[in-house]
C-alpha cells in the first residue's frame, strides 16, 4: 500500500486484479498533503486500518504543529494591527486637526474676501463721487476757460452755467443785481437767484426784452415780477408743489395760475392773478407744498394786494422787504413754520390791511405798538404762537370784528373797560394769563356771537345779570377759571355751546 501525503485527502485505491472497489477516506489535515494508499488485497485490511490510525496520529501532529506555528503569526498580526490602528488614529487626528485648521483658515479667507468686497464697493463709490466732483470742476474750468479765451473775465459772467448766450446772462444778471441789490447771490452757482437768471436768460429769452434806462416803469415792473416769481419757484421747492399752476412756462406771468370752482357761485384762481396793466395783485397758494424761506424778491411786487400762503412749510422770519408791500389788504400765512417776532414796521407799512393771519407758527416777543395804526383791520388771527405782553394795541379799532389770540402767553387785567364800545363779534383769548372779571357788556351790548376765555385766571360771575335778552351769543366757553355764578344764563336765547366746567 502506497500512501501519498501530497494532498489533503487520503485515497485508497484497489490493487490490480483484487476486485476491491476504490474507497476514499476524507481526512481533514490542515496544511497536510493528500495521502494515497493502494490496497493490494483484502487480507491486508488490518494493515490499512493501522495505516489509517497512523495517519490520524500524524494529522494530529500536523494540526498541532500548524496551531503552534499559527499562534505566533496571529499574535504578530494582532500586534501589527494594533500598531496600524494606532498609526491610523494618530494620522486621523493629524488629518482632523489639519482639516479644522484649514476650515478656520477658510473662514478667515471668507471674512477677508467679504471685507475686500466691501472695500472695493467703497472705493468704487468714492471714485464715482470724485469723478462727479472732478466733472463739475472740469465743466466749471471749461466755462471759465471759454470766458478767458473770449477775453470775458469780468465778474458779471460769474454764475453762467455754460449754456445759452453768456452775454444775455450777463445782461440779465447785471439788471437784476442792480435792481434788487443782491448781485452776490445771483453770481453764486445754484442759488435761487442764480437759477432764475439762467432760466430767464437761456430758456425764457424769446418772451421778453431786458429793460433799459429809457423804458417805462410798466415794462420794468413786468420784467421784475417775472424774475421774482421764478426766484419764488426755486426758493420754495417748485418742483414738488402740488399745483405748479404753469409756473416757469412760456405763458405770460399773469397766466401762471389754475382755476377752481369751489362752489356754484365763485371761481378761485390758484397761483397768480393780475389787475390792470398785467401787474400781479394776488398770490393765492394755500396748502401747496411750499417749503423754504421766503425770498426777499417778493417784497418788490409792490402791486400785491393779497397773499395767501397758509398751510405750507414756510420757515424763517418775515423778510424786511415785505415792508414795501404797502398795497396789501390780505395777508394769510398761518399754519407754517415762521419764527421770530412781528416786525415793528407792520403798522406803518400796511395802512390798507384788513385781514392779518399769522396763527399757528412760532412767533415770539410782544406785539409792536405800530399795530395800533392798522385802523382798517377787520380780522386778526395770531393764535397758537408764543407771543407775550399786552394786547392793548387792538382796543379802539372800530372796524375790528374778529380777534383770535388764544394759546399764547399774553397777560393783563380784564375789567369792564376791556374792548368797551367795540363791535367785535368773535373774541378768543383762551389759554393765556389774563386776570380780572368778565365784562358785563360782553353780554349786554348785543354784538358778541363767540366768546372763548377758557384756561385763564378769571374770577367773578361766569354770566352776570343781563339787562335784556341776548339773541346774538351762540358760543361761550369759560372752563378752567375761578368763576362762580351764572345768573343771566336764561337770557342767552341763541346759545348752542356752553362750557363752564372746572371752575
């Protein structure tokens, strides 16, 4: 029997002519070789059994040898695995650290990039601004270069925008500067006066001729009033007016208006109205979005009889040039932002004035004594300011019918002589600092229809005994005083409003 250990199996093959079938015996021999046993005859089965036992023993030895040899290998592999794992962790930590460092670096770069973008935008904006400034400077330099080239270095050309006829600009500027005495403002770029001269010289040049010394007063006045209204337009934000009323158009100055039918009986012209000889007499622009300071040029419209600017945003003081408006009969500029005091020249400058409304502004100081000269006054509204002192200037005005002085800081003592003999119909002196008693003639004369004396320091009867029935008084407010009785209340037959609270 041959035993072949070259494979992992034991094969027993029959001998030649023995009639024994081949038999395979599977023996698990890790890393062993196949054993081939050739059986010669059946009489040698015992030898085969012995051989198999011997092979099993050898297989055990081989398996043990394999385990012994494999143990160190496995241990070595485990040790190397642990080293590799440790190395991987160390390298992973390094990699993670580098990743974090790179992420932090990336965040910093993003921040730097954002800052660079912002800085770049700032530089672009600054460059654009500087470019615009340089462009304006270059334009101004070009204009001055042109003037120098032409030999026209006279200051009369200052303020020319570079468009249109520079000689015509100089002529208009010279005439207006001499007439109004404000040449410095005319020759400053961008002032209302400068813009007005450029408009008249370059845009409106076909509609009028510049007056000269030989022209009559009417022609001079036509030119002056057109210039004054153009200055008004630029000084008071004309581009944003609610109704532009054809201002700064080729129409005649007297046609710078717009008609409104407020009711079936009356037609109101919003803007400009003229009287005879195309002379402006009305400026009617209430609630029209006028914003700014009144230009002094308006004071040269000496034919004006009516000015209505109430409900705008006019600021500053009343121009001194308004003292030349001696034809004024109606002056309404309440509900604006006008400050300062009422000028001393008011009384002497407006001998024809009938209506004066400066309420709801920021006027301060006492009333000028010259107001007593306004003998034609019929209605005065100075309420809602911060005026102080006495109101004696209004006593003795025989034509005065309505006087509104509430919400100021006026003071004085009221007695039975207060507005005695007047025919006043509406009197409001509420929210001031008046003391004394309410005169009985307020109820007995039969003229007053409205009386408001609330929030003062008045004492005595709220309604004294009446000599006869009063059918005139309709509104009576005297709350927040120190009044007591009201014996004559039953004789106020037409009363519709009565407030005597907080007394």
